[in-house]
C-alpha cells in the first residue's frame, strides 16, 4: 500500500482543477481533440464572452449619468476587466506552465526515489491545500452568481443581471430582454469559471513551491547522520554523505528554478490584483458614503461581496507568499542542522557555498516590486482605511 501511494505522487495535481478550466475556456488543448476544432472553439468562446462581455459593461459605464449607477458599474467593470487581463496572462505564460509541469515531474520522481514518508506527506498536504483554495474561490463565485440571479428575480421592474449596454430596446421587448439575460447568464458563468481559476492559481503555485521546499528541508536535515545500513568504513560513509549533499544541491537548484518560473508567471496577475483591490475598495467606499440613502439594498450587498472578494484575493496571495518565505528560512536552517562536523573538507566547502546562496531572501514579487508577504497586506489595509477616512472627511 505504501509503495502504491508513493507511485501515485503527482504534485502537479495541485492545479488539476485549473488545468481543466483552462481546457474548457480555450487556453489548453486537451488530448484527443484536433487542433483546428479546438482553435475554432477557443476563438468563439473568447470572442463571445472574454471580449464582448466586458465591452458591454464598459459601454454601459460610459453612458451612466448618475453617481449611484457610476459606483455600481465601476466596481463590476474594474473587477471584470482585471479578471480578463489575468486570464489573458495565462495564455501569455503557457510555455512556462508546461515547463513547470515538466520540472515537477522530475522533482516528484526524486521524492519517490527517496521514499521518505514525511516528505511525501508534506507534498500531498500542499496539493490538498491548493485544491482546497480553488474550491473556496469556487464557492465565493457561486454565491456571487446566485446573488445576481436572485436580484434579477426579486426586482419589480425589468433589469439585467449586470448593468450593460447592448444597443437593443430590452425594456419594451420581451424577446430582447430574454435573449440578453440568457447571454449575460452564460457569460457570467463562463467568466466566473475563468476568474475562479485565475484568482486561485497563484496560491496553488505558491503551495507547490512551499511543499517542495519543505520536502528538501527534511531531506537536508538527515544528511550526515548514521543509520544502520551506513555503518562500517568511515571513508566510504563520508563519500556517500558527500554524494547525498550534491544531490540535495541539485534539488535546491531545481527549487530555485521553480521559484524563478513562478515569479515570471505571477508577477503580472498579482500586480493587477493589487491595483484592482485598491480601485474597487475606493469605489465601494464612495458608494457607501455618498449613496447610503438609496433603497437598492441588493446593489449594496453586491458591492460588499466585491469588496470582500478583492480583499480576500490579496490576503490569500500575501498569506501563501509569507508561508513560502518562512519555509525558505527553514530550508536555510536545515543546511546548518545537518551533521557537517564529521564530513570531508570538500563537503564543508560545498556546504558553505550553498549556505551563502540560501541566505538570500526568497520572495515572490508582484510587478517585480511588491513582495507577497503579510507586511504588504497590512499596508493594503492601511491604505484602504486611509482612503475611507479621506472620503469621510471630504463628505
């Protein structure tokens, strides 16, 4: 049973749900489908939804003349446009995504060869956390979509799922009203699925990086400590320990390579998420301060949902970035903790070079500038509070 579990280790399964979403939404061609058929499908669904849906929101925003409608439309439009930019970024980094998959297979094979139960458990735990984060975001998007549908049903007059412009008279034409709402419901579902994957793949990749750092930490801490099958000639044992160190250094190089690829993938979407969070938080604050006397309770609830969602998205990426940084520090300590005292001079020389390399801070940066850490999230919260206070004083 233990051997079977080892053979089933696949840390790329952390992004299994994301990969399925990217296949459904025209980014990754699944096996068994012709290239031409999938290309036609991908172009059709992305033109109809990914391009036209935010364009309809933006057009309605340009025609809005009152402050309440402006705040509501702006919150939805900003969120949707940024979400589509993050979705487009996935297409731009497809090569890096496949590179990560190949690299993870090498690292998984190494973990299976070592066969340490604690290492394998740490890797599986991170896969479980990554999949769980996707499901959390999925529940949030299901709630938001359901809330929009409920709002449409309980309104006494005709209204669209989301304020949008289509150039058709849907207020007096039942046919146009039904067709537009069917399109909006379809577009809303597709966009929700896209956004769920786009918002949850940064923490998923950070979980993968953290898990392999943890596995390597456990591997390094065991270096140099004698076991029953390593008793005997000291010289031979020291050579074996040296070779073990070299293998761990190769593993460390793979971890650093994985971090660099993840940095390239996450830099743009995380920066976009920070900008989106700041814009939506300020817009929702204006909505509350200047439109609080309006009776549209459902619009206020949707604004709260958007505010909570964008804040949660920033918290999640900062939290998992902080976990990765903490794990990197533990990996650095592991090289100090191995039994280097009894080893050969060449072992100590290689260890010194490795320790010097691991002492560099290992962080993922949004836009190659803003660190994904809890200190950054604290600054975001302070900015939100300052902006809200400023608007309150202006009122």
